[in-house]
């Protein structure tokens, strides 16, 4: 009798310890679906030219790293940048997510992007219409309010940076 009680107790303790050791299950499909939906909303902000909308997807200390530009830190800096850039003309943004790896409360996303900019009358002379494309990486954070926000986003262009011709002695132009 005592032996059965000891065996039963050991089985119970083993079962309890194994259930405590298991990590909570996360619904990776639901996380991927949520982030894909957020990307669609993010792209919509460019269609309506709303800088506040763009900035709202970032955490307060979020980082935006654009190709050939200085990184922006914080939602206010991101909002100011896009407020100015969106006033220069029309932006079309395409994001194609290729991989979303969730690990609550974080997720990493990798994908391809296309930025199409059509310069308007307010565009500076050094901002002509152009298309940029490349790879993007996003570090997502699931905040305590239940929303996924961008902690860091980096765009890596595959389009060569424009080089301005510089005069050299003798009248030749170096490109």
C-alpha cells in the first residue's frame, strides 16, 4: 500500500513538474496574421498621406532606419520626417512579408519593399520622382495594451545611391 502511494505521488509530481516546465503555447498563425494586417494598415497611411498614422505603428522609442539616411528615434521624429516627406508628393508603398518569426512578446519580420515616390510641386529640387526597392527587417514588440508595435524597422535598398557629378580641373566630369 505504501509503495503504491509513493509511486502515485512520484507520478503526480513528475506530471506537475513537466507541465510547469512547458512554455506557454503561442498561436504563431494568429501572430503572423495580425502582423500582416498591421502591414496593410501601415501601407494605407501612405495612401492617405497621414504622417501621424505612420508614426502610430512605432513604439515610443521606436527606430526607423531608411536607406541612405540618418536613423530616426522616437515617434515624434518619425512623424516629423514623414510629415515633411509626404508633403513633397505622392508615395506608394508595397510591403511583401517573407518571414515572420514570433517569440512572444517579440517577433522578427523580413520581407521585400518598394517605395514609389512621385514628386509634387512642393518637392525640393534634389527629390525627383523615383522608385526604391530592397529588403526590410522589423523588430516587433507586443505591448501590454495588446497591440503589436514596431520597435525597430530597417530598409536596405538594392538601388544604387545617386551620385552627383562633380567638376574636376580640366573640365572633365567624374561620375
